[in-house]
């Protein structure tokens, strides 16, 4: 122990250096001058007694905000070496070993190869380990290249956020490129500031938290109501109260937006399922009970396209959802045309029988798929454009999968209107819908129109199947989930009108989604059904009635 | 046109019994079937076949009653209900409630779902259900009430055809969702089962099984004859008129809403009766009887047998369900395909159901003249 | 006038299309009135409003003190208004006799029905076909059966929508005679028809409808001479 006094002197010098570095004011300018870390002193301090080790870690944390990245990387390395018990402390300085117990290693400060014989390998105490881990976290957050490592660093800091200088987090936040991580750093900063001993800083933090409202922010602020300062400091209390009410309002607005968004996406699916149904019903008076199964066919076609990409073009697999659009449409349309040609053609004057016939078709399709492909849910790969989302306001996140469905429905609407209004087929469909006999007299081949329209209506259901894949589970029985709601859309909207179908889909989808959180899913269905029955008391032909002549 | 205001002497009237016989004879199929049904009931009592067979006969009879109830509104009034399972379920549930309440009163063991929900006792609406006549009145009354409210709302606003069908389907679907909830006090998802006593006798004993089957067969014969008298009466002719041209009938001064509502409620009551008879024979009721598919299946029985022929409805229900009993045990995978094939065959090739097939072979005139 | 039908400022609108435009018309008791006009003039719509099938946007149809636009079809029928449709509307699954029985209405006591039906069968010339299913009748027989059903309840107002459409000359003559026989002092008869010879044979006065309005009202001879009527019928 003869040399103990000398080492202590050097240690203090090192600490002083670090402290000075920490205290040095951050110089303004494009390239702030970073004071160098005294590497030998830090290495020596880490070889010191537990209290000194801890102080060194703390000093590093304080200094980190202004340290050079190279220094940070170096410090990070030596701290890791210390935790892994590869730091040997010899009389001439610390040596980093390749593996615990090796005979020689690299000098901690210079990197020169040195024997480590007789060196003591310090063991971290529980308290010091926590301090070192925080320091490691800081270093990782500031200097790691990999965002995952930076994220892990942030997680390590979060537990002891109060001990980390704001400047460290501020520097990390400024430099951070990953938006998610940037937001997370921000939240840790706020959390740290909220429990800061400085009242002004706390009030500032409350304001900052209220600026970015979310459910988490609200619970963080609510937790402060139990803080002694809430009772003691009127300014703190006022700031907190206004913060909470502000966040509460914002959350209510955000939740409202989320309900609207969900309603719109559900309505989109309903619209796609019901549009074909309404066209077919308007044209031929046939309610197609197999429409849900055409949706299922569209979804299974999408799965088939995905598997095809997996085999043939694994590199472009994320495009499968786009490529599936025409495939699903055609698959459902072809099955629809086959059903029309083989069965429904014979039943146009007997609508109730066609109802039973389409039920038989649906039974056949469900069980056919069940036997051929099994009952399990299909697994879909989620391309980036349908996974994740954009947090827009408070807790309201614009999820891409639902946006996909909404956009898809808008595209379907445009396509349907285009086909009905601007193509010869559309003109024929409208003519036959309004007066079949007259259209027949004018030379329109009504049977051919029926077949094509049935194919088109079935194809629309197939498209709904594509849009469903990223949101709902896909299995042989999936069609039944939507079919009753789509019928209600047709009843409410009236037959043969795309506009009526759209309005009714938004109405029913909206009512379902809006009522569900309040009274539950079952009550939502009951209320919607009762609403429809009451509605048809006044308008038995739906929102947009078609005129008939006796 | 001056003569028709004067009153002519009323023509001679045949006496009551002869008229009744003549009316039944108008549809020999009904007469034959009712006789056969009663004959089968008698056979069951005398021959005492295996309880499985007795039970199957009883269940088939309950299904046939259900089919007749639907044929009454679909075949004769043109109203296709895809929600008749609701009325069947009302009857079935109330009957199950009676059986559960009765067993609870006798044994003192609370039913499973009461224990499951952690309740102390049965909910208030179970009061009095130990009393069988009250349960019967409640079952029929409730079915008629539901039918009345729904029918009034629909017929008053002239909802008919396919529209009515799909709204009635939504009705049964919503009812199913409702019954799947555990807090309804009706067994929720699992429904009610494990009935131990019927009027104090142990459930499942050969005597009770036979009694239930004979009661079902007798009820079927009564319903068949009653319905046949109804459709042969002046009201029956108005029903056909309403089915074929409702506006014409209205403009002749008939309030068709009342006519439709009356028959609709009667049909609901008959369906509820079928449910009452069905539940003690299968020993369970759960929300799956409210599945829309089951309600469509009832229409399928009627279509397969022949719409607008009461005998056809009975034959269809018996045939399809017997086939189902056999095939779901023998080759369960194949049954849905066979059923859908059967439906398509009937719908495409035999518009009057399997009675067409019989007519092809035998060509008796009384099998002709079925409708749609 | 007490048994007559007074139509007052009637307007019916389908979307943007005005089927009847502020139409007023009085049919007196004891009169046979023909309404003629080109296709789309609103003739059938007029009958639809009177018989309660279509609700007008505005205006009234008075039968005595009763405003028919406020009544359901069955109430209108019970008030004594009966209509024959353009397409013969009989109940195809019922026999001729049963059709006529239903035509008697719900209010006639059951005991009185057979006698009236027998009389009606004679009036419309279907006695020999009484037990035939109505669906198997010829087109002309269906027209007469429907007229019989309309007559069965002794109506105060009879509305006939193209009663001779699709009939042979002999059948048309027979129908004209039948309608002449329906004439009674307490009964108003409104006939829609395209066959001008038939109209001239049965009608006291004609009303010419065009675009939902009255173009001419008066005797048939006057209608033939009226320049606007000629233009509407021949000019297009």
C-alpha cells in the first residue's frame, strides 16, 4: 500500500479534469470545441476503490454531453471491459485483457501491448454496477452506430433518468436520426425534468409534456398530483392542473379522431362488400348470399399471389399485395360468372329461390376451401406500406393497414362510378336496372349484361378480400363476418345506387364503431338493426329508392 | 248489372263434419300424411323400438312442425322468413328454462350457469317458470309478441320479398349475438343442458322418450290438419291472393297488413311449439340454434319438399334431417356438399321440390298445381 | 254530383319528373269519362293516385266528403272505388268463382256471396268457366274476370285502365256493351283507353291529358277538331 497516496493524488487530478470538462460551458458555433477526456486518469479511477469507481462513472455521465465521440467510445469500451472483468489493474496502470485471466493485454490509455501479470481485476459492487451501467447507457446513446444499441442505452438511462444531465439527453435528441427513438428520448427528458428538484424546471417540463399529449403523458402528469409540491406550491399546482386538463382535452379529441378513422376503415370494407351486392340486387333482384365467400376467394387469391412471389420473386415480395389486386378481382369475378352462368341464369324470375341457390353456393365454397386448404388462419407477410403508422395527434395513430383499406375503397368507388357512368357496359347496366324489358327491346343483350355485371359485382367482393388481408384474419368462414352487415347496407342504401351504398356503409360502419366502445359490440348491432327497422318505416325503399311502374 | 244486388236463396249447406272431411280431402297428401304420422305414433307405442329410433322420430316430427310453420308464410303468403330459427329458439329457450327451474326446485342444485356467473339465485324473469302451463303460455306468447312487433314494423311499411328475408336474417343474427353473452341469465355461450326431470319423471327414461316422441307426432298431425284447414278456408284463398298480387287485393278493399300479421304470428307460435317439443328431446339448447345458417336450412327443407304444399314441407324436413342424422355420423365431411347439391338440384330442376319427382312417376292430378 | 269524383290541383313528382302537374278534373255520377293522351301523359299515374297506390305531392281527390289522398288502398276500396289494372290482375291460382268471391269484398256477408257470384258470372259471360283456375283463362277472359271482380262490390266509382288493350274486335265490342251496361245514375266511371273508336262508343266526355295537364275537356267530336289535341297525337 506504499504507493496509495500517489495514486490518490493522480485520481483526484483525473476527477478534477473530468469535472472541469463537465463544467466547461458549451461553446456556441458549428463545431463546439470538445474538451478531451483524461483517459489515463479515468482508467486509474476505475481501478480505485468502489466509491471512486462510482464517482468516475458519475463524472463521465456529467462530462458526456461535451465529450468527443472518440473519447466516449473509448470510455464505453473500458467500462464494458470493467463489467466483464477483463480490466487488470497493475502498478503501472490499467490493462485491458482479451479474456478474463489472460496474461497480457493492451494498455487502457495508450493501447500498447503490455503484460498484465500480478494485476488485480476489480469487481464492481451493486451500487457501482448501476452507476457504470448508466454511464454505459449514456455512452451508447451518444456514440453507438446501431439504433438498436442506442435504444438499449436509452432504456438503461431511463431507470435513473434524474441523475443524467439534461444536456446529455439534449445532445442525443439533436443527433438522433430515428424518429421513434427521438420521440422516446424526448419523453425520457420530460420525465427526468418532471422529477427535477428545480421547481421552475419542473413547471417547464409540465408545459412541455402537455405540448405532446398522449395517454402516457396524462398518467405521468396525474402521478404528480401525489407530489408534495402539488399541495405546497400554488404555481406548480396551477401549471399541473392546466396541463392535465389540456392533455385530457387533447386525448378526447384524439380518441374521437381514432373512432372516426376506425369507422371510416370499417365503412370502407363494408362498402366494398356491399357495392357488388347492391349492383347485383338492383340489376337482377338477386340477393347473393355467397358474396361473403367471394370476399374469401379474393383473400385466398391474395395469399396465392404472396406464395407465388415467395417462390419466384422473393426480392419483390413486398409488392405482392399490389399484384394481388387484379388477380383477386379476376378470381372472384370468374367464380361469379360461373355461378351466374350455371345457376342464377335460370332463376331470375324467382328471387327467393335464387337466394337459396346462392346459399348453397356459399355452403359449397366454404366447405370446399375448408377441405382443400384447411380451416386455419392464413399467415400474411405485412409489407412496410401496411405495417406501423403515423402518430398524428395525441393517441391517434394513422395506421397504414387501415389507410390502405380506405384508399382501396376510394379507388373501388372511383372505378365503380367510372364503369357505371362512362363505359358501354355501365350504360347497359343502368338501362337494364331501370327497365329490363325496354332495354331488351332496344337490343341490349340483357343476359350478357347480367353475366358481366354479376362478374363485376363479384370482382368487387374479391377486391374487398384484398383490402381485408392486412386487417382481419383470413379463413374459410371469414365471409360470414361481414355478410349480415353488408345486407343491412343494401337495405339502408337502396338498390342499384352506388351513392346510396356509400352513404349507408358510412352510416352503419360509423354507428357500429361509435356505439361499440360505449355499450359493447352486441348492443351496437342491436341498435343498428333497430335503427334500420325504424328507418324503413319511413323509407321502405332505402335512402335512394328506385322508381318502378306497375 | 242490375241483378246482383238482389239476394238469391242461400244454397244448401253441407253439415259440419262432412265439410271438414271434404276440406281435408282437398289435399289428399295431407290426409295421407296425417294418418301415417298417427300410425307411426301408434307403432311406437305398440312395438317399442330402440329409444334412439323413438327419439329420432320425435325430433323429426319437431322439425316437420317447424317446416310447416315456415311453409305457411312462405308457400301461402309469399313471405320468406330467414329468421324462423328465432321463434323456434324462443320456444326452445323457454322450455329449457322450465326444465331447469323445475329441476332446481326439486333437487335444490342451482344450474351450472348460475354457479358459473357467481349468482345467488336465478334472475327475476325466471319467476314462475316451474309452472308448466305458464311456461307454455310464455313461450307461445313471447314468440307471438316478437313476431307481432317485427311483423307490424315490416308489413306496415310494406317491406316484402327479398328485403324482408334479409332483415329477418339480421334479426336472428342479432338475437344470436345477444344470447352468446353470459350475462343474459340464459346460459350464454354454453346454453342450457343437463335437464334431469320432466314433470317429475327422470329425463331419458324410455317412457319419457316415448311420451315426448308421441306428443311430437301428435302435435305434428294436429298442426298439419289445422294448417290444411286454414289454407283451404276463405282466409287461405285470401293468403294465396295476397301472395300473388297484394296490391290487387288491397284495391279490392282488404287490409292485407292485418292478414299477413295474423298468419305471421300464427306461424311464429307454431315454430315456438316445435322448439318446445325439440329441446327436451335433444337435451340442450344453445345460441347456435339462432345461427342464420340454421334458419336458412328450414327454408331449404321446405324448398326441397315442395313450397306451398304442407305435405311437401313435412316430407322435406323429414327427408333432409333423416339424411343429416345418418350422414353427419357416417361421413361428416360430405354432408355440406350433399346438402348444397340437393338445394341446387331442387332449385334448378324441380321447382316444386321433390313432389315434382313423384309427379313425374305417378302423374296423379292431385300432386299438380303446386306453386313456384 | 254527390256520387262524383273531384280531383283538385293534383301534382305528382318522381324525382325531377312531374307526372301530374296541378291537374283538376271532375267526374260526375252517372257519367262515363274517358281520359286519353299520349304515353307518359300521366293517365296511369292519375289512377294510381285515386286508388291510393301513389301519394301525390299536393292536391286532393274528393269522393263526397272523403279525401282519398289521405286513405290507404283498402279504405279507398271500401269507400266504393274500384280499379281494373292495365295488365289484367287476377289471382292466377284461384278459380274464377273464388276470384269473384274475393272481389265481393270483406264486408259482404258470407251468405250473400254465392248468389252475387252467380249473377256476376252471368254478367261477364264466364258462367261456363266458373271453376277454371284463373291463370288458365285467355287474355280477354281475364279482362272480363277482372271487370267482374271490380263490379262485385257495387262500386260508386269504377276506374278502368285500358280495358280493351290486346282484345279482338269482337271482344272489344262485347266489352263496350258491358261498360254501357255498368252505367248508373249513382256511379262515376273513368276509362283510360287508346282505342278511339271504343272511347267514342262508351264515353260521354273525354279529357285529353298531356304532360300531366289537361289539354282538352269535352265531347269526342270536339277533341277530334281541336288543333292542340291533333298536334299532340299526330305531331310527334
